[in-house]
């Protein structure tokens, strides 16, 4: 059974930084586009950042220059480094693996930015 397990969420003050990790099991990692989504209360889920198997990245405009997505194919892990966090970044962050035929989701990890 495919599993995506996120870690690294928490509470941080505005201007702070957090790093999220997502470990994927039982998928051929290099065949998937990996992404991070987020969902704030009362809002739809939105794509934050994505990285293709070729290493092409795409970011939500509001996080460009602050967030960085990366992968480690050896450990089947995708990362999201988040710097200069703002209260509007508060949300549940979800890891996503998009393949040709299937898409998989992690369980989500809470990120709260508050003073």
C-alpha cells in the first residue's frame, strides 16, 4: 500500500522558518511529480509547490522566493523549506504524488504562524 508520511509541521512566529518532509513508500518515486498543497480553514486546497521528475519546479505566486521544494530520490523524500513565514501561510500542508494513472495524498501536517 502506497504511503506518504509528512513531518515537520508546528508553530512558528512570523518571519520564522520551518521545513516539511514527506517520505513516500511503495511507489517508483522518480516517475511521479511531487507536490505540496495546503488548505486553510474555510478555503479550498491550493497548490503551493511542485517538482517534476526532471526537476522542474513550480510555485504559488505568494510563496515564490520564500519556499523551496526539493527531492531526494535515494530516500524517496520530498521537502518543503519555508522561510519568512507569515500568518497567511497557516494551513494544513499535504504531500501529493501525481503519476500517470494514480495520485496519492499524505495525511497532512499543521503549520501555524502566529506571535
